[in-house]
C-alpha cells in the first residue's frame, strides 16, 4: 500500500515538475520574444524598415522574390509620371516641348497596374523624354502641392535600367517600391537570441482602428515620422499638415494607458529629403515658432523637441534616431542600437539590472 502511494506521489511530483519546467521554458521564451509595433502615419517608412530587416537578417531577396517586385516598380514609375502630368493640368503648367504631347498620351493610356516581365519600350521612352522636359521638372519641384510618391525621382532617373528587357530589381529598387499597407502584417526575425515579431499596420487614418488588436503585451513601439513632410498635406485629408498629424498621433500613442510601461523608439525618418527641402521650402512657413531658418541641425533639434516634449510620463524615456530608411548601412547600425536598448529593457523588467 505504502509503496503504491509512493509511486503515485512520485508520478504526481513528476507531472508537477514537468508543468513547472514547461512554465519556466514558456516564460524564458516569452522573455526572448520581442513584440514590436511599427506605428506612424501613412508613408512614414514602416514597410521599408521591414524590407531592411529582411535584407539585413534573412540574407535578402531571392531572384524569384525580386522578379515579383517588377510589376510594382513598373506601376509605381508610370503612376508617378501620371500624377505629375495630371498636376501640370491643375497647376496650369505647360510642357516645354509641345511635341512631347504624344508621350503624355502614352502614359495616360496605361492601366493602373502594369503587368508583364518588362516595361513596354514606348512607355520607357515616354518617361525618359518627359522627365527631361522643363515643364515636368518645374511641376516636380512643386510636388508638395499634390500627392507624389517619394520614389518618383529615383525611378525616373533609373528609367534606362528599369526599361531594359533583362531588368531585375536590385535592393534599392525593392526598398523604394510602394504598396499601401492595409490591415496588419506580421513578420518574424531572429536577431541574436531574440525573436522579433514585428507588426506593420496601415498608417492612413482609416486603418488605425485596427491597431487595437496588436496592443496586448507589446514590448516596444517603433514609431516612424517622415520629417521631410513638414510642408505636405495628408493624402486622406488635404486640409491637415502631415507633420501636425504625426505629432497628434505620437501624442495619443506615447500617453496612452495601453503603453504606460512600453518602451518607445522614435525614428525621425527621411532625413535625406528633409535636408534637400529646407533651403527651398522654409519650415517657418508651416511652423511659425521655428526660428532656425535653413540650418539643418537647428531644424532637426526643433522637430525632435516637438515630439519628445509630448511625453507626459517622467519615468518613460523616448529613444530617438534620425534615419534614412532606404540606407541599409545606417539602418543596420541603428537597429543594432535598438536591439541593445531592448535587451537592457528586458533585463530591467526582469529585475536583473
């Protein structure tokens, strides 16, 4: 009898030990799993960061994957030229070379989605000719007055390569391709001993109500702001300044009850475009309290302070980086710093430091 009871006790103890061990393993795995939300207004660079993570931590894109981006790149390029030509009509800007009108018709005849393994030769020729037209160039310089894809100039400048019969997108082509994010996409990466589950959510206003489903047990928020858009209006509401919208959104995220204990990393993105714009589009026209003129460092400090000053929790630190999301070398360095921050936060949460 006693031996029987002892065996049962031992079996019960073994089960309890196994449950305890499994709980410990689950807790350890949870500590090593980083749930990161990529937040920010539309076109701030969230999807580009995910592409960079694939390039840096997963060995990049296969040939088949690169091939799959061709139609997106063709469509981005043609639609960008179409947007400029339509803006020329509304801004009453004529073509410098009226003989280029047949190139305009070629662009307007293209479908919204360009399909096929190569860009039609006449389309490549039309884009090349129109991009050299002084009227098109003037309209491009006024692109803050309408909604133009950031990658337009890059693709126009690369049109000979993109229109080649044997074209295969390179890393930069892929990074600069644009497809509007709708809903929530999850991507998993292994970085050192940490598993990152990164959630990219739609940035346009209509998508934000879907974010709530991602809020539970978030480790870190990576919030992106396109600082180059200080002089632009929202795609979905052309009465609202994009930077003001980003400030409003950051305020609501930073001070949300959902994120009281969540570390926030702020990427002030598109610094390359920002630096180009400052001398020709004065920031004080849009932010009257700014007094730094075209000085790049002063403008960066002003924007940084505008965002960080929104934090109402003294114990919450906002980690900030100025970034160019299409620069793989820089993003590799910055994401390494982000990884170090997250490890330190994890150790602090566990009471180990």
